[in-house]
C-alpha cells in the first residue's frame, strides 16, 4: 500500500454541486461543495491521510474525483450509486449573510443574470427531503467504508440525519480513538432531546453552532455557557461552539475550563463551508497535540482561509508558512473565560 493510502483520518458527510453568488455579485456555478469536502479541506491544510466517506449519483462529474486525487484526498469511500441524485445547492449572499433561495429564477432576474441551464428545475434541499422517495442527503452504508480506513485514529462526522450519524458512531466506536461530531439542525430543537443520548454518549468531541444550541434550549435557558455545560453531562470531553463572526467558545469538559477565541480577521469573500473547515482543522490540531485549545486555534485558522476564497480546494492553495504565522498571532488573542 503506498503512502497516499495510509489513512489517518476519516471524514463522513455530504457532497454537493454548488451554485454561488457572492455579496459582491461574483458567480461560481456548478463547483464542488458539501460538508465533506470543506471539512477535508480544513484538515488537509495541516495534515494528510484523509479518507472521504459519502455518496453521489452516477451524474456526479467524474473529473472532480481527479481533483480529489490531485489534492491528496482519498475518495475510495465515496460510493457512486447507479442512479441520478440531485446534489445542487443554490446559495447567494447579501452583505455577507447567507441565503438559500426558494426561487432562483426570481433572484437571477433581480440581479440581471441569466440562470444557468444546470439550475433549471432546482428545488431547495430541505424541500427535496420532504418529498416522498427523495434522493437527497449522504446515503452512507457501512460496507462502502474501505477496510484500511478503519486503521485511522480519528474521524469526524459532518452534519447529517441522526440515524446516519448513530450508525457510523456504532461502527467506529472502539476502532477510532478520537471521534468528533457536528450537529444537524434536524434534531437540534426542543423536540430533539430523545436523540442526543445515543449520539453524544459515544463521542469525544462535539461541534455545534450558537444557533443550534439556542434552538435546542429554547424555553430552558438563554445563557450559552449553561447550555454547553448541560451537554457535557453526556460524557463529552470537548465542546466547541461556532459563533460566526464572533469566533468560537471552547469548553474542556474534563478540566472544566472555558475559552473564547475571536475569529481571525480576514476579508470575507464567501462563508460557504467555513464551519465545516473549522471542524476539519480542529481535528488535525487535536491529533497533533491532544490539546483542546491548540485544536480550536487550528480550526479557527482553517475557517479563516475558507472565508477568503471560493470552494473547498482554495484551502489547498495556501502558501506554506502562512497558516502557521496566523496560528502564532491568534494565540495572543485567546481569552480564558
């Protein structure tokens, strides 16, 4: 087995075909996207040996797999299903705030831009998921995971439906030392408490967003740190909360230590995937030092580069040394809470 196939990390998530209009009016149509690639890009900024786990249809551009190989990502765990799967995602920004339009035709007409043929008949992801027999989301099965992937020492599960995450956790538990999970909006709500124990009690690192926490604890508390500490009782070791332009909160559940980390200052071009890039960078940082604070700093810097460019592969074009320089500067900005 060559060095390319020495898998140290597993990342499972979704692959998408993104159609993006930035707040500056720049268009980027039918480019690789999805939580899987952004998390992998955030990790690949710091380390190698990343194995991808996900599913696409037979209509997924085959040339994109060559791009994965060129950037050192192992896609043997990506299953190509014998059917077409609508993976399109239309995203546009107004003043750096992200929107997913219900009516792309109207949005393009308002901007005076011709709608691309590839976007005709577009139905937003959340509407497709409500349709009977819908072919959306990462259709992941355990038998598609290459055997040598299970030699990895760390894995990250991107936002997915709870059933998919729970199945992967049960398969990876006891095989992978460091298992992290990013929450999905479908169960981060007041009615989702029954789902959490089987997910959180078997992982080490939890990633979530401030918005997801607020939705989960609606009617219970409005204090963010109370929310974080309430989730720690499930046996988690680390909780990282993504707060957008406000950076991150980090809670070391074992040492009961809190940190506030500001977002590294950059000129924002596109926020797509920055939360996923953070999670990937975090895992790489944690594997390097087993220090939660060092991990969140790595994730923060991965997110900063993601914000500056378009698409997940922008992260792979970062000049050597620039990431480390940012990391050094960010350490001086951390605050103990």
